[in-house]
């Protein structure tokens, strides 16, 4: 257990390498997202538009947060699990980063699904977005730690049980707070938008029911 508490200090190099690979794959995915005829792009776009967007359109903050944290925790757990072999770790980090880049491109072109509150919006709505974004940033160290656990799993002085304890102690709490923040700022900006499937009031500045 002592090693688990010191895991972040053991992981800094692996987290750096893993994050570099992850960000490079995400950038590649973003670039590939323009090629809409590619099978992988069509598949990811379909998944985002038909599964992810409807799921995060829940009117309750708790439902949105639960969907987000469950998805993120399962994806990163799979990345850590595949780290049992160095090749598996690199492949998992690269594939997830690639899919994220394609997904972000698909969402960016799938408008209007979210509207940033303007200066005329109530202060409480703008505050909701600021707090939500601040909490959502905790997802960055969560991802860095998870990919570090995956990349460094084969060399770390930790047993398999310790790896998963470290995942539960360090990564999962960060994902929970990050998901709560993401659900918060989504709730402040989601608006009615034709094919998006989101259900909200006509006023894009009105937070949906929490």
C-alpha cells in the first residue's frame, strides 16, 4: 500500500511518455476526422452522434455525471489492463487518443449542441461554467496517471493488485470530480438544436434543471 501512495512519483516519466503519445494520437485523429469517408471516422462519428450525445443530454446533473464518469473510467481501465504488455499499452493509448481526436472533430462539426453563456446571461450561469470547467481540468492528470500506469506497468515495482489499487486511489477520484464538472458546464450551455437530440428551454442561457 505504501508503494501505491507513492505511485505518482514513480510514474512521472511513463506519464510524460504516455501523454505525449496520447496527445499525438489525438492530434492525428483530429486531422483524420476531416476524411469523412474513412470507415473509422464514420464509425466514431456514428458512435458520438447516436450514443454519446443522447446519453449526455440527460436533464439531471447526476445522470450526466454518472454517464461521463462510467465511460471515462471504463475506457481508462481498459488502457491500464492492456498495459500488461508494452506493445499493448502503446496500442491502447494510441487507439484511445486517435478515437478521441476523431470524436472531438465530429462533435465540433455537430452544431448547435452547446452555447457558451454570453455577457447577458445570469452571473450564476457564468459561474456554473467556470466552476465546471475548473473541475473538468482534473481529467488531464487522471488521463496522465492512467496512461502512465499502462506504459510503466511492466517495469513498476507494483503487483497487479497494487496497480488497480493505484488506479482506484488516484485516477477514479479525479475522474469523479472531472465528470461532475463536465456535467455542470454542459448543463449551463446545452440548448435546443434541431438534430442534436438535446432537450432544453429556448433560452441558451438558461441552465437546465439540476
